[in-house]
């Protein structure tokens, strides 16, 4: 893919010549004849370098550099100016430019400066990607599981976390969209800045505007003092718009202005306030279908759907169920002050067979109910909600062959073996000698089975 260079200059002839010089050596070139015209082009995901004049009418080069450093810190800026003095060079670097190119310059000098900035761009992006990967790998407890679907999701999080790009997270209700959004925030450069969530379906429409934008004293009856909205609270950080598909059409237009201009006015005021916010939206609905029905603005959808992350439903990552159930059990039993060691094999099998239409949220509720019902150290089938226990298809009530999945006998046997080993490890708090004894096999045999099934003991029984 061709690296992209944005050239900004109010001299049309300079734009034309510079574009030709860069296209001749293989660059894709975008041009803008003013700082204002350059702003929307900064969102191009393939943008590698910006080349900008310093002295321009309207928005100056310094202002454009400052804006670029906020919006696209991964894009180096090379400044070109006719005022080729040491003082100008220092001012450019102080403003955030990575290099300085005095006019007039030869095509060879231009290409050399751009290639140097392009290498810097690659280093910046790689560094940001590695930092995000390290942060995402830290055990935050929000995203549990090692299935292929979860591994792919973590890779996507590491890919998008370093940037300010607007995100749209899709997935069924209860699948963990907010956990994914929070992980993206915590894995990025804004991790220490505010995280502000707002549920667009939980707040009445007549209150949503003041909740989002805030209000000033006297804005409406009862407004005895002003209050900042979620936008202002999220300044410098991330605003998470959950269930964005339920946002009122009138408010969609006002939100679009914030996304475009990064500014808003509180309810009851004409004062303009600027914000630096990363927007992450989530929905379980088909926004494109809503757009076709006239219930969601197309321009807002384009602004939000810059990059999409899909959270798979729990039924598509059944291998994660034992880990998730154990994680919920550990956390909830501690909160409730009722120690429970784990699940017996029949209960664990039931959890893995149930389709979980309510996804991770339903699993958490099922574990909480089971802890309340549990009368011993292990949760049994009888402790689970009736729908889960019945959905398990108890062996005595179903033909044996009906228990097989499409993957066949080997897959079914492996699932049973895994469930038994996980239950024994949970019951023995991860002590392999005790787990082997509980299973009636040697410790060496258990070690080989754990290795074959790729069971991570330190996570299974923590």
C-alpha cells in the first residue's frame, strides 16, 4: 500500500509541483490550500507524513501543527517556509514539527525529508502498538478467555488502542461490549485520563441533552446551579456511548457537531466549550438498518464507524466458559462472603452445553445464583438455574449419541476430559498431586493430559 503524504500550502503552484515530485517516487498525495481544508484529511488512516507551509492565511502553520499533534500524534510534520532562519527552525521544532525544509528546495531534498519522516512514522506506530499490546496483556480481569475468538479480539484491541480514532463496538446484549471499550481505554495513552460511560437507552430523552452537555444556572426550572455534562467530564479521556442506537434523532445532530468540531454549548448557554475526547460507541442493533429506516443519521454513523470491533457471543467461544465461570465464582464468592471451591463435573458440563442467549451477563447471574444455592464446597447441577441445568441435557434423559456435537466423538471426549481436569484443579486449588488423586490417575498422567489440552493451571485455579 502506498504511504500517504498530506501537503498543505496556500500557493497553488507549490502544491502542484510538490505533489508531482512526491508522486513520481511512489507516494499517494493529498493536498489542501489552507489549514482549515487540511483538518478533515488528518483522519485518513493511511496518512504517514504531513508537509505544511508555516505562513498561511487563516489558520497558521503553527496552529495546524498543534492540532495535528493532538489528533494524529503518530503523523510527523515537516514544515516548509521561505523564512529559512535558525529562529524559524527552532520555532517549528518547538511547535511540534519533526523536520524543517526551507524554501526554495530541490526535489531530492523534499524526498529525503519525507522519507526520513516516514521512517519516524513507522517507529511511532510500532512503539504505540507494542505499548498497547503490553497494556492489553496485563491481567485486568475484564476480558477472560483464551479461545481463538478472544485472542483475535485482544489483537484488535492492541491495534486500535493507541489512536484517538472513533470506534463502534457491536455485539449482542450482555456480550461484554463495555468491558471491551474499557480495556481499549486502559490500553491506550489516555489510560490515566477520565473514563466516562453513558447509557443512551437508560436515560429519558428529555434529560439526555442536559446529561450529555451539562447546563447552566437557570437553564430550566429547578436548575438552581450549573452542572457539567458527561462530555466535559470526559475531557482529555474517553466518552463511552453505550446503546448509541437508542439516541434521539435531534440529539444525534448535536452529537455530530461535537464529533466534527470538538466543541459544544451547555443547555441554556451560547458559550462555546472545546473538548478533547475519544468517542467509543456500542450497540446491539443494526445501525445501518436504522439509518435506512430514517431512525439514525447517516453522517453520524460515518463519524462513529471509523473502525468497528465485533464482540463474539458466548456461544461462539464455549472454550472460555470454564475460565469465565471460575473468574465470576472467585470474585462473587469473595464479595458475598461465602467461600465456594468450584464446580463439580456435571455442573461444569451443564455450563458448557447451555447456549447462553444472555451471554456473559447471563453466565455471571447464573454463577451468583449458584453460590447462593450451594450448600457444600462445590456447585452442583442442582445449584444452577433450571434453564441452565435443563439446557445441559442430562445424560440420563437424552440418547447417548444425541450428546455428540458436529465435531464428533474425539471432540466430545476431549471436552469431558477437560471439564473433569478443570473441576479437579479447582477443587484442589491448583495442587496437581491432589487433583491427580481426585481423578484417580498418576501425577505424571495428569501432567501429560494438561499439556495435551493446553490447560493453564495458574489461571484455572488462582
